[in-house]
C-alpha cells in the first residue's frame, strides 16, 4: 500500500510540475453525441488518480466482506480447538487418577476433529482398563492414521496392551508389521518379551545378538540361553566331530565365555578328545575363572596336565592374596585325583570341606580315600554324602 501511495505522489508531482516547466499545460477534449467535455490535462489526470484511489478502496472493502464468513469459521475453529485442549487436559487428569470412566466421558465431549493423538491414546488406555477392548481398538485405529509418529506410538501401545492380557501372538503380529518401517530398542524389547511368553527359544536365539547389542539383556543372560540351546545337542553327541561341529557355530566371544564353553569342554573330555579340550580350556583360563567353570572341571573324568598346572598356579596366587576359593579347591582336587596325586587331592578337598559341604564333595573325598585304601574314612565320607544328598533332595 505504501508503495502505491508513493507512486501516486510521484506521478502527481510530475503531472503538475511538467506543464508549468513547459509553459503550456495542454487540454483534454472529449466529445460525445450530446456532450462535450473540455478540461486541462492536469485536471483530467487528477480526476483519474482520485477515481483509481476510490475504486481501490471500494474493491478492498468488498473483498473483506466476501472473506468475512471464512474468518468467522476460523474463529470458531480456534475456539473449538481451545475448548478441546481444555477437555483433553481434564481427561488426562482423570486418567492419571485412575478415573477411567470419567476420562472417557470427557473425551466423548470432544469433537473428533478437535481430538489430539494423545487424547486417542488416553481414551484407548482408559477403555482397556475398563475392559472395553472394542472401544480401545477403535481409538488406536483412529490414532494410527494421524501420521507416521502416531502409527508407531499406537502400534507400540497396542502391543503392550496385548501383552498385558497375555495375548503374545497378537502383540507379535503388530510388532512384525511395525518392524517393516521402524525399529528401536523398545520394539526389540517387546519382541523379546513376546518370544519369552511363547517360549519360542529358536526365535530368541536369533534375536540374541541384537538383544546384547542394545543392552536389553546382559552377556551372561545371552550365554545362558546359548547354553540351554546347546544342552540337548551336547547330550545327543556321540563323537568329538559332532561336538566340534556344534562348536563351529559359536562366535569367538562365545567360545571364550566360561558359561557357554564349560559343558562343551566337559563333553570333549568325556569323549577323550583331550587335545581340543585343552586348547579351549586354556583359552578360557586366560581370564579370571568363574565358579561355574571351576565346578565343571570338578566333574571331569580325566585330567589334563596343563590345566592342572594352571589351577595350581592360581591356587598359589590365591594363598598369597589370602583368598580361599572353594570351587577352585574342588576342581584342583578332582584333577589331582584323576592324575594320581592322591595326597594333594585329599589336602585340597579337605580344605574345600572347611568352606562348604556338599554331596559331591563328600563323594569325591570318599573316592580319594578308597584309592589310598583308607576304607574306614572312605565309608564315613560315603555315609556323609548319602546324608547330605537326602537332606538336599538329591540322589
């Protein structure tokens, strides 16, 4: 508008100043059948400019009247949205207080076009709490069409609610559809929970790398799953080749995981493949030994000299640091017994007996005593092993 006025002012100045500078103003002569209009050029231009300005303002005024209904509609929409926002906050408050029926009543007062995505989610969860699953499903269906983020959020909520009522299969269907376009730690966690509820160990096994990478489960838990998955195959293995085939499916980290590799080594020892067992065991022993791994060594039926030497070195280090380790003493005593070092085995097993008492320890001491032809203490240890087994419910 300012530019137009400035242009008109410059034009007027040119119209008035031009004729005076030229010493002749000029005339405009308009002739019709009945009328003759004659005026100066300056007057004609002024009249034209004034007519243009009047026409401009008349047209602007007409356009304002034409757009008035649209502005009124916009005003009503803003008012409706403001009212919907207030009701949505009221519904959220009732939901937070556990007043689910009142929350739904308030949401019904909000017109569909004024409902936010969050309002749909509150309505869905309120309906779920009231066991109105059809209404819950309707709210989530309406919410998922509000954009990509709304689709993701509604899918996650739907999966969680299905899990709450024990319908892991339905939750998995929702998550499988969601994973085609979206992935996150929460989606992985929910998927894992569904597999766990369904006891689908094969699917959990495939998911383990992602579960550990996203820190949903610890490496120890992942190793426990791997060990359980391997247990049947290890029990059925009849040769070292079968065990090594199973071993080839493990990655480097799992091969050095004591929890996973301990039963594999024990099986190789039982199959008399001491060379492979020795290599695997010495790799694991490069790191501090876990109690589970040592307890596995305590069950070996044969001794591996290099492993025995490493255990003795560890026991000496423990003595220097004033640490006494019952699983280490039991593992050491077993290998010494298998290697024919009966006195040393007796000494270490008796030290272990001062720390813990178990049927396996009593039985091992009975075997060591019997090997030394000390039959009376051997019988005593056998009796104690039977009593300890009865007390703990073992046979």
